[in-house]
C-alpha cells in the first residue's frame, strides 16, 4: 500500500498542472488577479502533523547478543500551529524562516518476540519545528487565463526537529525541510491572502541520545537494557492552512 504522505505530496506536486488546466475564457486584454509580489510576508497557520511509523528498536537484556524484544512505534498525528515569515530579496527569491509546535499524539507500541507480539498505547512526544532557508516563487503564465490564480512557492531550508519526550527529556534532531505552497489573494486585497501548504521534514534522528533515553526507561536495577535503533531517518509530513499578511 502506498503511504498516505506520498499520495499527499504527489497531489500537491500536481497542483500547478491542475491549476493551469482550470482555464476560462476572459475578455480580450483581461488577465486574472494574480498574487501581487510582496517585500515582506508573515503567515500564521494551523495544521496537522501526519501519523508516522518508524522502524524497530531492538532491546538487549544484560548485554546479551540475542535481542529479547523488537519494538516498533506508530506515532499518532496531532494538531499543529506555527508562524512563517519571508523577505523577498530578488523578484522570485525570498529568505524564509518559521517555527511550529505540535501537540502530543497517541502512539502505539508493538513489542515482538519470536513467539508473540503485544501492543501498548502510550502518550506520544511533543514536536517542535524550526527552519531557515530560501523560497522560490514559480512564474505565472502570461497571459494568465486560469480560473484560479494562486502563486506557487517551493522552499528548501535547513531545519531542526525537537522532541519533548514525556518523562524522558528533550532531543534535538537536524532536518531538511522541503515545502510546497499555494498562496491566493483574498478578493481584491493586495495585503491579505490565504495559503495552503505541505512541509516534508527529512529528519536525521540523534540515535545516540534517543537510545540512551529508552535504555534508561526500560532498565531496572536487576536487568539492565540496551537499545539499538534500526533506522536513522524519517519523513515527517505537515499539512497546513494559513492567512498571509503581505507588505509591498
């Protein structure tokens, strides 16, 4: 089965082609209301962090070479809020930065052994996101005869994903953000617009710190446990809708 985040990302990638296909007949010499260029833009938004399934975390008891458990974690999705700001330094190019915070989701842990598998519900981690990079505005067709007239933007930025793990501590993980956004003016306003966007955070987990935290959680005085992650990266998908305040 194709992951939902792949379908969503493919759908957004297809938006420019779909928008171009929505054409209508306009009077000669008339063009559609394209999104005005702005020097500054600030966009508060709300959205959701999509569910995420990671690989196995292998647990070893008393340092034995044979794993006694393999733990897979399905991280539940959660609501999210954030703020993004951009400054245009060339016609199509802008500096962009943003922060966001996501509530804890409901996680499902599956503990597997060669003979059994048990599931357990748990509170998930709180996620914090930060990014700073560049954004490119895709050129509009000329003349613009589309029925809808959003401006398309592609963002590439170094990022940070912080986990606030209940009872375990915080972990900072480096990431790369790829963002795709469609921004359309609200009526005839030159300063207000709405924005629909998707962000993919390719996250490089700090395995050493995460493994140490998990080992401390699962260990007892009689049975020390070590943990090894079978994965090191994940794609975290965020879907968001915002109101953009734009200044010439």
